[in-house]
C-alpha cells in the first residue's frame, strides 16, 4: 500500500512542475515526452536483469552493478541535455 503514496507523490511533483513551467513560459510537450521516454528507458535498464530471472546466476551482481552505473551515467547525460535546451518562442 505504500506504493500508492509514492505514486501520488510522483503525480503531485509532476503536476506542480508542469504548472511552474507553464507559469515561466518554458512548458514543452516535446520535453515532457522526452522525459517520459527517458524514465521508461531507465526502468528497462534497471529491471531487465530481474525480469530475465538472473537473480540466481553468478553473473547477476556484475550485470546489476553495470546496469546501475549505466543508468546513473545516462541520468547525468539527461540532465546535461535538459540544461542545454533553450525554450522556444511562444506565439510566433
């Protein structure tokens, strides 16, 4: 049941972030779609070793560690891309 609290918290953070960006004039559906796609990719990276049933394998620890390192580096790249992004003009 605690997962419901986390889902609700994520929805609250998402909605408040969208409202802040709308107020600042920097809201973009393309950036939103990019962020959602990025989130799905990160989940795939981290959950794929579990989904493949590798827990009992001797390769699980190195694969799991590599997945976390790759996900962390990918997250750093994502932040860099979002910071370089320039908001588009509105209404013209």
